[in-house]
C-alpha cells in the first residue's frame, strides 16, 4: 500500500518506487503489489510486478542485475 508522501514513515511501495526511479527508466515505472499489509505486519514473500524500459540500445535488465540494483538502492531502508 502506498503511503501518502506527507507521512513521516515511508511504505514498502514508496521505497521500492524510489529505488526503481534511481535506475533511470525511460518509462514511468509503476509497481503492482500482489497484496497489501497492515501496519506492523511483515511483507515477506510478497511479490510485485514491474514494467521497466531502458534507453534504446541497452539490453533489458536480467533478473539478477535488477534484484541486485534494487537492493543496492534500498540500502539503509527498513524494508530489506
């Protein structure tokens, strides 16, 4: 569930979307989360869908590269 940006504690989706934007996609990359969690409930094994496009001439991200890049940009976030 996306938390309104004026709230002091970011939601999981907020953190993931910020990390995705740091990958500089050419499209407006949007996450579709498989389910939502209530406050204080872990989101382990939750899945998400993402369509991300890269600049022309660049190969698509492999699964390993995408996961590694997102984890890199999520360092310091409480959702890893």
